[in-house]
C-alpha cells in the first residue's frame, strides 16, 4: 500500500518558521529540505518534522496540503497540530 504524506516542518533555529508540503517518502523529503535544495526552506535549515499525516488517496492528500497553505488552514495547524 502506498501512503501519501502531508507534513509540517518546523525550523530548529527559527522555531516560528513552518513549511507544509506533501511526499511519498517522508525521510527523503526531510533530507532534501535540510540539504537546502528547496528555495523556500533553505534559509531556515535545519528542519524537523512537526506533524505528518498519511493518506492512502493522493487527491485527498493534495487537497489537505492546499488547505494547510490557506489562511484558515494555517490557523488550524497552529492551534491543533
């Protein structure tokens, strides 16, 4: 079974900085961010995984990621995740 992860990263050096994304391989994606290969996260490395949610449906994972990047989704994540 394939899982699609929606994750929230938190910067270790800048704890008020977060990033949300999706992947099929959570460990490889964290390494990718911590190597500075993503322009949106490279300024705040190193990162740690704050929250990861596994979906079996890719479409639902992508919709949830889009929600987390919205204003109401960011408020939800800050309060609940």
